[in-house]
C-alpha cells in the first residue's frame, strides 16, 4: 500500500478498510470487479486512495465517476484533506464548468458526462489505469453509456484497463456477469440505528403542507439537523416558505435548499455542519440520497417522491414525471439519518403503500431522451447499438429510432446514420444536441451570444417561476439584468449570476466572444427579437402555427395550446421550447414568436412546394391549390392554375369513391345493362365484373377514358353510362348478351315485355296472366341456366302470383286465382283450360277469322 494511505488510519477506521486488501488483490489479478458497500462504509473516499500504490497502476491515473457535481467536488476535497493536500494535487476533479487538476493529479473525480468526452477524445484512455463507477445503482444514462464504452475499449484496445463498479443498493450479480464474471466483494456499512415512522394514513392535499408540518414536529421532538427529501426545486421553495413563516420553527434554525441547479457555493453551504448553537433544515432533491454526507443530520423527513425524465416516442417530447421512490432509494434516504449517530426517519406514506413500492429505481436509459446517447454512439462508430455493445439495460428501440431521426433533422447524422462534421462539432460542445445545433447555427448569424444565453436558460429551471407568461423573451431580458417589472417579479440574483457564468462557459467552448454590455444595448434588443428563430433552430419539430384562439399545430403534426389567453396566443407562428405532453394537445410552457419571413429564409431547403389537388365534397368539385409546407404546417396557399390532369383525375375518382357510383348519371337503361352483364359474370367469370365494388376499385380503367377535362359533379352529368357499360364488352359478347340475356321477351299474346334485371340472380318478367295462356313452361335465359321469375298480373296490372314454375302454377294454383279474378273482372276471359286457351292482351281474345 502507498505510504500515504497510512494517514487514513489516523482518521478512524471505516468498514471498507477491512475489505481493501482483498480488493487490492482482486484488481492485481483481474481486470474487473464489483464492490457493494452499504451507506457509510467509506467506499467513495477510501477505495481510490487505497489503489494509489498498486503496481499495475504504473503511473497511470485513477478516474472515479460520480453521478453529480456536488458529490464529485465533495469526494475530491475529502480525499485531498485526508492526504493533507489541497484539491488539484494528488486528488482533483473535473465537472462541467469547474476543473481542479494539476500535473501531479493521480485521482480525478469526474462526472459521468466528462467520461464520455474523454472516451471520444481518446477511446483507449491512454494514461488511465482504472475507471471506478461510483453509486452505479442510480443508473444514470451517461453512467450506463460510459460503462458500455469502457467495456468495448477494454475488449478491443486496452486489456489492461481496470473497471470497478461500486454501489450501495445494487443488484450486483447482473453487473458482475456483464463484466465477464467479475469477482463480487461486499462490505457492510457503518450505520447507526434509525427509528422509522410511517404515516398513519395516505397524505391528502398538497404534499408540501404535509412535509412542512412533519418537519416542524420532528425538529421540535428530536435533536440534530433535519434532511427533508422533496421531488423538485419548486416544491423545495414552497416548503421553505412555509417553514420560515411558521412560528413553530425553533429559534436559530436555518432553512437551506439543496438541488442541482444551485451554485457550488450554495451546495457546499447546505452540506456543511451548522454553526455552533444553530440548527439547520436542509430541503433536498435526490442529490442528497447518496455520495454526499450532510453533516449533523439526525432527522430525515421523506416525501416518498422523486422526479425523473420520461421520453415519449409517441410525441417526441421529454417531460419530468413525479413518481414514488423505490425501496432502495427510500432506504438510502433513511440511512442519511444514521451516518454520524442514531437518528429518526419520518416517511410520508403508510406501511401498506411501502409494500407496493418497486424494489429498485428504473434505469434512466429507459425513460430519457436518447438523442445525446445516439449522437455519442454514432461518433464512437456504433452502427447497431443493440448488438455491438454490452449493456446492463438496452436502450428502447422506438425512442432510439426517434432520437436518430431528430439528429438527421438537425444535420448531425447523414442518411446512413454516420456522424457529419456538424454532428461532431455538436458533440464536442457537450450540450444537448438541440442546444448545440442552435449555438453552432446562430454563430454565423451573429447571434452566438444570445444562443449561449438561451442554452443556459433552457438547461435550467425557469428563471421567472411566478409569471404565467410563456414568452421566452422575458427570460432573456431578465438574465440580462433588465428584471421583469410587468408582473412585479425579479429574478433570483444568484440564479442570474450562475446562468450568466454558464452562458459565458458555453461561449468559450463555442469560440464566441461576448460583447461588452455597455456597448451592446441595440444588439441585445436585436438578440431578444431573434429568440424565436434561435428556439426554432433548437426545436425545429416544435415550430407551431396558430389555428384558433389558444390552439396551435406543431410542425410534427401534434396539437398544442396555450393554457390561457395572453399576448403570444395571437401570434401567427411560435417556436416552442418547452411542452407538457397532456392529452390530445400538448400544453405550451415556453415559446417565442417567429415570423413567416424567418421561416421562409432559414428553412427554405425544408419547405415543400406541392400541388394539393383534392376533391371538395362541399363544392362537389376538384379544387387545385398550390401549398408551401413545412412539415404539417401550410405556410402559404394559392389557387393552382393548369393543374396536372392526372392529379385532377385522381381527385375526381377520390370523390366518386367517397360518394359512391350513384353520383354518376345512371339511366334505367344503363343500370339494366350493368345488371345483365353482372348476370353473365355470375355464370361465367370471364365476363367483366361490374359490381359496385369492382367498378369503384377500377375507376381509372373503365371510366378514365371518358372524364378527361372533367372536374366537377356537374361535368360528370354529361357522361353516357349505358355507352360506357357497353364499351366493356367485345362485339361477340354484345351479341351473346342480347341472345342469352335479352332486354325484352315476346310472350304468347305477341306483346314484347321488358325483363327487369335489378336483381341479376332473379330477373323478373312482369306480365298479365292472360297473355301467357298456352305457355306451358317457364322461360329460361343465360343459355337455359336461369329461370325467369314471372310476376303474374291482373288486368289492372296488380301482382296476383309470383312463380318460377309456370307448369305447376297452371296445374295447382291457377283455378284458385281464376275464382278471385273472375269475381273482380267478370268481363274478362278466364278459361277453364289455360293451356289450350288463346292468349290475349285484351279483355277477351279476338274472334278467329
């Protein structure tokens, strides 16, 4: 062991110390290991120092990943102090916007995103001996990505690279298997007993009220400081207000927030010990669950909620969703009360609700926006992330495909999925791809500084939390020190300072020189006017067009709405930065106006000039319009002259298909012809199929030659449908049709009677009974295959009998019918033997000459 580690003994034994020799031996023999150590065991600060003198390290560095910047800085400071040094000596850290390393730094504590950038710059990680993944149970996206890339680097480029995964509440066996059957080491933590109290009944009303009430009761009943877990910064500020306003708050008790967006100084103040004679109540998000010890805490109040990102492939939008904590997270939170002495934990849920919690938190990879991941993998050279990399949890295929589509839209990937030069520059900035694209595209427009300010604003919580306005320009003005007098809200000076520093850091990364504020008043106003364009660059799929009082249509085709009437509700076009996916129409939370001229200028290569030729059902005609479209948005629409005749014909056929063949000018003759042809098709399928379904499905074939130049229902009225139906037949078929399926039949009286083919399966011959005297059998058509259905009529042409068996009628039914008809029509001729009687179309037969 390095002699510097001897100093650790003087600082007190920790449970992990007993395991360090075994860990050193394992890593001397193996390239990977998994270490599970309970909270308080000391793994974060003891393990890296214990590996300093390992022979296999051979002068290389140790990288230790922490999921949060606060944890990275705290761990580095603690280890440096253990060695009697300042940060930047043997121990340093790298986090976004803050780096303290020096020439002699061996242990670098870094955040997960920093590892991704280091791997992209040097896939072999030359000069690194081991990568330690601390608190891996939190399963952040960049942690999973970093492990997958390190495993491939270890497999292909660096078989001597060591990997160590450490966690407090991890199901370790799958991780050990992923690392090639790595040894699994377990250390029990040093934890004092913590009394756990559950709520008697589920919380009703606002959770903030219940949390504040419970926290006040707890600090009155117990000694020590309190750590209160809430789901987000907004809830923290509401609870802070309730506590500070309460007369029950003990004297000399300070209420301190702790969440990721705070400045490093504010975070450090929250985790430091309270001043002598004072107490503190720290209101924290999941940032305080692990890695960080908040000094002096004896009381934990847990709301039981956390806020996690959820990406919806259906909408293409990410949102933060409040969910119950897992059992593992709840145990982590409770353990905060027992780090330094016995403590107490108040859980704002019942024991019954506790039994229904998920055992582990869901990996961020399953619910996050995967655009950053997809870009990193493309640059790494991965064509198929599901097969080429070893994952503990594979990315969801639908979300990954949508991420790739967005990257193509931003110009980061080409059609084959390869990274473009623009995409590589985006990744180097370290921003979300949307924001990186915005900054790079804004730079040549002279709007680089404004874009970096917007990137800082969009990456943080709303600077103006109280205003109901969705106008992003107000936030830009507030960041620039102009306040927000319209609603009487002034932004938090600390937040303005932090965001300004972050914007300057983005400018430095992008090579943008900020303008001196005293000389930039006009430029700043112009920048504010460009806010909509800049947002459109970052969120091209969320450009919105007004379609009602508060309703908009997004370029992607989704609906969106402003919650209430406000100035931007009447804007013709908006670039929306933040949407809340809620039902049919998403709720617009942040946006800025953009002009049609800006869209036409900056999206000219994406605007489609198309002919929209369609059937207008209301007008009963084809309407031809020229449309300029940007996605689902119609930017301009004008009358289209000389529309393509083929498109017009297709639209006309669409109208006929919608309304049916009845909209054509059918005559009785045409319908009869259609029915006769249908009858022949029934008995011989080589004949044309003229059923409604067949004709509708083949309109271009049989109707196309006759509708040239026609555009409306009125034009169609000129068609001769009988002629069109006849054109479907050859000359031989026409002759055969007239012979086998005649339009008329001559009956014994000499009359020529039309045949009704309305039902091709049962053609009807309606004839007065007296005209059939002497006809012994039913006539048949279609080559003798089909008997005619005879409707026998009275002298007044009223039906008296229907039959397809005339012989049977004469033999069995005629005499009953005769009695009735003879009574009603006594002057007419009703012979006793109809088969020998003379047929007649008069009352009585003419006398024989």
